C-alpha cells in the first residue's frame, strides 16, 4: 500500500510539472519547427556565411523557406552576394532544395516609387518574401535580416497585410547609440517598420561593448582546430571567393577566417548570434521598449509609445559558440518542404 501511494504521488508531481511548463518565445504551436527566411549581404565579411550554415545545419529547429540577399557597401555587386550565398547552400548539400533570391541594391526610398514596375530593384526577393508570408500555415514566418532592412521594408510596403503573418528579427543598430553597418546602409528602411504594427525585434551589435553581439567572438585557433572536414562532403567542389577548391563547409570556414582582411586572430560572429537567439531565446536578454524614433542622426526614445518593439542584448556567448560548434559537428539538414 505504501509503495502504491509513493508511485501515485510521484505520478501526480510529474503530471503537474508537465502541465505547468511555460513555453519559451520560440516554441510555436506545440513545438513545431520555426519557419524562417534569412536575408543576408552574404559576401560582406565572414559572419553571414556562418549564420547561413548554422541555420541550414539546424534542421531540427528550422523549416528553411529560402534565402534572400541584398547589396551593402562592401562585398561587391548583388551578383557577388548571391554567388556567396549559393556557395554556402551548395557546401551544405542543399543546392537542389534551398533557393537564393536576389534582392535590393538601392535603398528603400530609392526603390519605393517603382514597386509597381514589373522588375523593380529587388523584385525576386521581395516577391518571394510576400509569397511565403501568405502561405497557408498556422505558424508565423520569421524573417531574419542580417544586412540592411530594405527587402523586408519593401515587402511590407508592397503588401501591408503580411504584417500580421511575420516576425522580424534584425541584426542591426548600436541602439541607443547611433551608427552600425547594417543600419547605415539604409536608414530609410527602418522608419516604415517602426511605424507599422509588425512584430519587430532588434538584435544589438554595439561595437566594443559587452552587451552586444560584438562580444560573441570566435577565435581563429579554434576554427583551425575544430572546423576542418565538418559538414556534408559534396562531389563537385566550389571555388571559394578567395580561390581554392572546397568540398565541405568546415574547410571553407577556415579559409574565410584565414583570408579575412587584416588577418585577425579573433572575430565577432554577429549574424550567427542573431540566428542563435531565434533558435534559443534563452541565450540573450529580451527587453520590450516603446518604439524609438531615428531623427537627425540619433535615436529619440519614446518610452510611453504604445507601439512596442523588442531589443535583444547581453548574449550568452559561451552557450552560443558551444551550440555553433556542436551544430556543425552534428548537423541536421532541413527536410524538403
């Protein structure tokens, strides 16, 4: 009798724990995978490529709808950004499954008057974003821009109804300070998103400060030790942007780091960190604020603004880097949609 009582008590405790568990922000519809499109200036430096691979190798968490690219100040033409993203997709063994779409070269304000043209600047990416946002799916589509916001702002401008169907998680700004590469490449794309009612989250960069993704640092020595040979091995090699032939992402990863301008021994993986907090929001602090305004080169706070946005800061860099390496070593590719 005593044994039966103990067993029943333990069962009740277990049931109570299961029913009282609160879902984390990225647990959508009882644990369904997260629908995601990554929007990247892929040829800019080396963090974009690692963000793309990290997402593609996290097929247990993400339903990857596709990749869109945009042109920023560095990295050449839109064709160069497209080619680099396509190289990473091929190295991940997903060339026949994941498509890359060319997006904006200009700014939001430059392109906006031409949105009704048949072939406006960025049309392929913008139309793809709208199409996937409108897909019949109970899950919101996460848009993860890790370059300028232009493609996303244009999609919202062209089809405002998608605002209720998407969540934007942007790697951008040094808020509350001015500046930051992704932001300054198109400041005109930020206002229409802040003024809308779309779910909008900014992943802080904050150069030189421990509270931003600038603190999520990878070391070249770790890459040289851990990364060689990792990932699927493809039969037909790709030619890297610095030359050389590569059959797997791990080898190309090391080459990107070794060839990076200035030959650094360490480098922040800003963009990868943004993907990581979509994957696991416990790896940073989530702060809700009244949407600020950017005016005359500085941020103006509006704490009482009923329009709320989220900022992410204070990243758990050790957990993020551990998961990055573990994901590359034990990858799960996304299933065919």
